[in-house]
């Protein structure tokens, strides 16, 4: 049996405060209670011949897919809250939500559960937007699937969503602000994020807890303190590609990853950061299987600070090739780590002075 269990706060703030913030974003939006979209049946006895509404099943045994799909179809174009009260909702296909702002809300992790059956034709939730200003919130809900280990599936896919934190340009933000926070709990979770924008927040994407794999592509993270941060002990896979990160202290902090692949990204120190503040483009530690290929690093602050393009600490099986550093001073720290094996450091082009302390 393969299971996902995830409590996600895909919103502006950390999980603890996300619910309040997301509720304010959808304060005027209608609440569609999935239970209300059950079937109808003809009554018996004194109500014979009169159709009666039957609540959507929440027992985890009866198929709840028709009710959930009906609730999704009823979402107005202006957006709404898709509410799953406490219960287990058995599903037989993936849920697709297109071109409508939506909050997917439950009563709490392990209270509101979406469970895909072992015979489901597809799995997970896909949210796709055609507006860069669309808001998507997912919180207080768990995802599970009964599919076999070999079955492929993604718990949550978000495409073209714009996240904005503090609306100002006055330096680093507070630690409570997140573009996307992924907090896996329990069984492995897989997340795909594509074409997302994050501005003016502490972390563009923060990954904690039990996460099996995260894929981020075509993301824009501007005026963030850290672009992507993963601090977790279960060694998740992280793939980041074709993304633009303008940060105050670090573009990517990867701690405890397994199979880190960063490809085709532009990472630079944000222009208004304090003069002389150290900056690390990609900071990798306690990680295995690191591939950094065809990325570009730049320092746009004035005067420029000490720019460390890549820092490796306690890494293993790493390759750093074909990267470009457009900085007055470029530093590679421990790229050739004494404990590493099969390190490949080649074809990197740097402007200005190069300091390699490895």
C-alpha cells in the first residue's frame, strides 16, 4: 500500500497562521460543502414519490467522487472554498480544478481525508490557473492512496499561481512569511510546482517534514530572503529548473537532500540588500547525489558583497558543470569536499576573481 499524508499551507504565511490569512483571502467567497453535493433518491413511506437529498458519503467505503466533482463544477468563476468536513472521502480519479481561485479546506490533518482507491484511474489534485493573480489555498487536509508502490502519482500539482507576501520593498521580511510551505507528515509525499511567482516573503518555498520528492519548474522568486529551503531528515529528492531567484541571503539552501538537481536557473543577490552582506547562491550540506548544471549567478547589489556561488559541506556524489558566475568576486566553498566521491567540477565560467577554498 502506498500512502500520502500531507498538511499543506499553500498560501502567504506559515502553517500556523496560514488558515487565518487564507480565510481572509476567501472571506467573501462562497463555501461549497462537499457533503451537500450528494445524490438524491425517492423517499419512502409518507414521503414516497418525493426526492430527498442524500449527503455525500464520508465513510471511506462508498464512492464520493461524483459528489466531489459536482462541488468542483459548482465553483463560481470568482472563486470559492471547497470544504471537506471531517470524514474519509473515497475517490476513483484525480481532481482537476481549472481557472478558478480556490481554497481546498478541511477540518484538520487526519480529520478530513481524501483517499484514492487502489483501482483509481488517476490520483491527486491538479490546480491550473490562467491568471497570474489567482490565489490557491490548501490546508487542514490529508491525502492518501491505496495504490501499489509501483503506481505513479502526485499528491498536489499547482500550475501558474502567484503568491505575494508583504507588499513593499524595504529589506528582508519576517520569518512568518512563506510563498509555498510544504510540510509532509507520515508517509512520503510528492509535490509538483510549476509557473509560480513568489514576492516579498521570507522563503519562496520551504520544505520540511516527510517529503519524498519535490519538483519546481519555471518559478519566479523575487525579494525573498531565501528562494528554496529544504531542512528535513528523510533525504527528499529536489529538482529545480528554469527558475529565477532574487534573494537577500541565499538562493537555495538544501540540507539533507538525496538527488538534488538544479538546472538552468538564474540566481542573484537582490539589489537592495545591505552592503557587504554575504550571499550564497546554492548552499548544500549533508546531501547525496548533487547535480548543478547550466546555472547563472550574479550579484546586483551596490556595492557588491562577498558572493559565494556554491557551497558544499558534507556532500557525496556531486557534479558542478557548465555554470556561469557574473560577479566581481566568486567563491566556491568546499566544492571538492574531502569526503566526497566522484566529484566533477568542470567547464564553469567566472567573471572577476575566483576564490576556491575547497
